[in-house]
C-alpha cells in the first residue's frame, strides 16, 4: 500500500493535491472548473474589504494563507449538479459559507490558545485574543450580509446553521472528560459542529442556482453525509496516525478530555475498556497518552468507526446514483477516499503499516 501511495502521488500535479491529514485528496475530481475557484478567491477578498487597515489585514490573514476550500467546492458542485453555471449568486453563496468557516477558525484558535494555523502565525497569537474574536465576528457579519442579499431563505438557513454549529460545540464542551458519552451524543455533536455547515454549503449552492426542490434536498443530504464522514475520519486520525503523518502531535483531543468515537467504542471493549477507563478517570497526561492510544487501537474500535463511516459513504453514493450527474458522483468519490484513509488504520490493514 505504501508503494502504491508513492506511485499515486507521482501521477498527480502538485497543485491538484490538497492534504487532509494523512492521505492527499485530489479535489480536481470534483470537476469544479478552476475559474470558479478563482472567482471564489476574488470574492472572499472583496467581501472583507474595509477602510480600517488593521481590520483588513486581520480579516484577510487566513484567506491569504489559503486552505482546502471544501465548503465552497461543495456549493459550486451542488450548483452545477442542478444544471447551473457559477453565477454571481452562486459565487457569493459559496463565499459566505467559507467566511463562516474562517470565523470559526478564528474563534477556535482563541479557545485552543493555538499559535499556528495553515502554516502561518494564528490571528490570536499575532494580534491578541480580543482582535481575533472581534475579527471572527466581522467575518460572520459579512457572511450574514451576503446571505441577506441572496434572499430570506438563504439568510435564514445560514442563521440556523450558525446556531447548530454553536449547539454542537457546546455539546462537545459539556461532555468534556465524560467517559459515559454515548455514540448518539457524539454523532449529534459532530452533526452540529461540522456536518451542518457542509450540508448548508451544498444547499446554498443548489438554492442559489435555483434548483428543483427534490434535488436541493438530495444535495443537502450529500453535504451532511460528507461532513459526518469527514469528522469521523479526523477523529480516527487524531488517535491512530503518527506525528509525521498528522504534522502535529496526535492525541490532542484525548489530552483535552474530548472523547470521540474511537474512544467511546474502545470503552465498550471487554478486553481493554476497564483499563482505558481507569486512565481516562485520572485524565490523560503526556506520559499516559501512549498507553491510552495503544489500548484504543488494540480494542479494534477503529474497525467500528470504519463501519459507521462506511454507512455515510453508502448513503451518499445511493443519492448520487439517483441524481445521475457527474458532480454528485464526484463528491461520492471524495467520500470513498476519506473512507479509504480510515481503512488504513483498521485491524485488517495494521500489518501493512508495520
């Protein structure tokens, strides 16, 4: 598998690859034209223009740093899936969801006391927490203004999504260090904090393109399933991937008391559940982190995560097949790639990584 991955990377131009954790995702397969993405970049910069030079610099800080732009890509793909080219309304809608995402990063970095984001110094580290929080609010305000100009339905949708994101984040914080957290509670939390904006990205793209209601709803479900799979994968990698693969220290969620799906399922294991619970009850430290991680992997909880994630992929594929357009199918293929990188850490593949 490692040899195949090296060969695979050599076949794709560097500019076409976006790294999400361990395995590179080739976003070119989503079939969104490059000029559409160029329009997004221009619109993002235009949307945060202000007469205040400091605010302008802070607001464009992470825009200039780049990023995967997954949410705008979902919006653009959904618009084309309903048969519409990227009109100015579609571009603005796609930009609005990216501004919401960027605002959440500004706020996350304050909460996490992060020093770096996207390879550059984080806003809070460079300008301080107050400016970081207010600048995040500024991005949200600009996103809300764009949504309002696109019509009441999109404005209401984006506002509801912001509320869902907050609810999901609060649910996660509320369950901090809770070894009794259930799979259902976990799934509700990630549905709010991650999948809701992915679903809204697809829905706004389809609505801005004036899609037929049935297709709009189907594309919304595709966005939601993608978001759920995306977050499950991220949580698996935080446990199972190496520091070199992640490009950061693994196990950060464990240290912060955020017990995600791999941990929840490992605690159900008769073989290691008791020993793992004892470590978690004492709170994981940098010294106990390697043992906690080893127990989680030994429990084969990653296999369980894979099966749950696989269900989201299968749902996405079924919807995409029904829609029968290349853009929906390409998102389903992205889901397949995300699922494949979870598979690398299942028990069936563990010997291949040794």
